[in-house]
């Protein structure tokens, strides 16, 4: 029988082990996509729980520890493996509700609830994964609990079963056997159980040095196998995750149906206050649009899995430096942008190189050429995202042996629309046409300030006044950025009659002001528009507004 403090320390120990083994687990990652981040995602998910648990006092009971861990894991869950891990502990916590301590039979019931919760939330459960491990661990725990009420006896049975099942995962999932690895998520769960066992068995938790990895187990097979997995395994490009904040939302069946129609690897977890979503898709914008109908979004994360896989392959070949100059894939993307948030947004959508620049900070042809040369692709699409940069970008074409297509994007919203229309399965000319068509449908609004006194279209503008621009044309002069952004968005929405509004707020705009603008727009449009707010961090512009 164990008490709350023991479970607390066991979970913290598990987070430490998972952190130190994260790279080893990353290297096993071939399913559901070979993007090499399962260990990192599981580590970050466990770390979220460890941070919360470290704040609990020593007299906390089992129920409080389990609930605190489950809540933190769900909010901090990253990747498919992290979300499933959070589901396991969510079921575990629900089963233990009201318990002060845990004995063997209670542990067996909790593990069964953990297995049930994980299987129920995953749209298409696959055997040979972490799901199989937790199911077999629960069955072994029940058998042991029928013979003894001793906690350690039941726990050891569950751990032993998980190890045996892990070794069998290549026989259950052909993609693992082909790559010569065991399941990455399952390996992560075994390490988590080992970390918990250290405390349950009365041993001292490991003393972790945050960046010092444990030596790899020599019994493990070639970890570079994940890097050489066939690219066709990645059906959809973007791993998309977010949290929907809500209050008392019923089971979101329509949300599930909508998301399942645009991707796979879908996991939707509905809790008392949030809905946690994980999805692989080619249209993260549509996924966010579906979700906004259910409440405000937070913790949005979009990763390009194809890019992660390419990076993993380059590391496995041990030739990263050469990879920077030698083309290894057909297409690449280079974009110009300013603002850390916008840069990260571009990178998450798959842009290979983001060159710093924009209004008042135009990069040179040499800067753009350097970005092109550093991209390991045979054909590179360049997105200037500013009319004053297009010509400099076009000068790159005769200076490189790569094929370069410069798309005449004049704004950040146009660049984003072009990227979302990109499909690497299409030939270059079809991609070019599709991307141009996509960005031409986007209306751009910019809110900035007058740098000097001037006369614009017969109107006197004083230095410091706020300007609202539709594309490159000044159409509003206001006293505050918020008012200008609100009026500008209404003008763009009316003219385009579209339903997706994205607002990037800049370095000189506070989050509170940006949220105030978002609230005003929601009050105005209700369900007529899906509104997204992004901390772009861009200079010069208080707001960059996209309506499409």
C-alpha cells in the first residue's frame, strides 16, 4: 500500500527518467509518422506534471496527487504519444478518486481504467503501440491482484508485462519490424514505469542533470532506422495541437467529425474545463476554424512532420553540414518575415529558411541568396511578403544553380496563404499556380503610425497618428491602434465576405489590447467569422490583419 507522497515522488522520478531517455526514444520513432519526436513529446508532457506535483505538500493524499498529475498532463500534452500518455493517467486518476492510499486491487482497477480511457479517446486504436502495453499491463495487474493484495506484487507484474509486450511490438505492427525497432511510445511508457519503480521499491530517485542523457541500452537495435523509414508513411504534413477553453461543453461529436474529415491520428479529450485536440492534417487552418466554434483557443502548436523527418534523416547520415548545400528533396520554401512569433509560425508550417526583414528592413539579394543556398532542395519557392522585396528576390534566380520561383507576395497574410496551398506531391508549375491563386484571395490590413507630418490624398496627417492600410493604400486615420484595427477589419470583411480572420499583434501591442480587439470582433460577428489571434511580435505594425 502506498500513500500520496510516494505516488507524487514516483511520478517526478518518472519525469526525470523520461527526460534523460528522450533522445533514445526519439530515435525509435517510426509510427504513426517517422518524425523523431516521441521521446521529446513524452518528456515535455511528463515535465508538465512534475512541475505541478513538486508544489504539492507532503501530506497530499492519493486522490489529490492523481488529479493534479492528470490535469497537468492533459494541459501539457504534446504529440500523439503525449496526449495518449495524458489519457492513461486521466483514467488512472478517475479510478482512484476518493482513495487516500492504493493497494494491489486498487492499482489493478486503476490500470484497467487507464487502458479503457486511452482506447476510448483514440479514433482508430492500433495494436503494437503504447495502447497495447497499457492494456496488457492492466490484464497482468488483475491476474496478480486476484492472488495478492500487495501493491508491489501487482505493480511488478504490470511492469514485467509491459516489457514483454514492448519486445513483441514489431510482431504486432509491421512498420516496426521493417524499421527494426520497438514502438517508441511503448518504450517511453516502460521508462516511465521504471522511473516510478525506483520510488515504489524504496530506492532513491535519480539525480538528474538536465542535459546529460543516460547511456543508450546496448541491447537496443539500430536507432537510425527511423530516419530511413519510407516517406509515404507521412500521409499528412502538420501535427496540429491545441486546447479549447470551455465551460461544461458536451461531448463535441460535430468537432470530432469535422476534424476526422481533414486528417488522421485524431485524439479529442473532453475535460471539465478544456478540450484537448491532437490531429495530423494538411489544413491546420481548417482545424482551428472548426475548433473556434467551441471556445477560445490556447496552447496552439503546429509542427511540420515532413521537415522533422528530413532533419532526422540528415542527422542519421551524419552529414548535416553537407546537407545545407546539397539538395536532398524536391521542393523548399524560403520566406521573408519580421517578428519572432511570425517567424515561428512560418517555420511550423514548413518554411525551410526565414530571412529577417520587412517594411523598413528590406533584406538584400545576397541575404535571400544565402537563404536559398542553405536550403537543401532542388526547386525553391521564395516568398518576399513585401512589395519592396520582390525585385531583390528575383535577382537571385540567375545567381544560383537551383531552380527558384519567386511568388510576388506583398504581405505576411499572402505568404501564409501561399504556404498553406503548397502541395509537395504536385509538380512545380501546378504548385506555383495554386499558391498564386490562394494568396490573391487574401485581403491584408495593416495598422501602423505616421513617421512624419505629411499630406495623404489631400488629408493632413500628423506625425504619430495611427494609419489603417488596406494592402498598400491608407484608408483610415485614427487616434488609437485598436480603433483603427477594428474599423479596418470590418472594412476588409465587408468587401471580401469571407469567414476567416487572423490577427497578428506586434511588439508594440500588449496582449490585453489584442484580446480587447478580439472580443470586439467576436461581439460584432458572432458565428459569422472564425477569428484567430497570434502574437506575431512584428515591429512597425501594431496589427497585421488577414481576411480570407
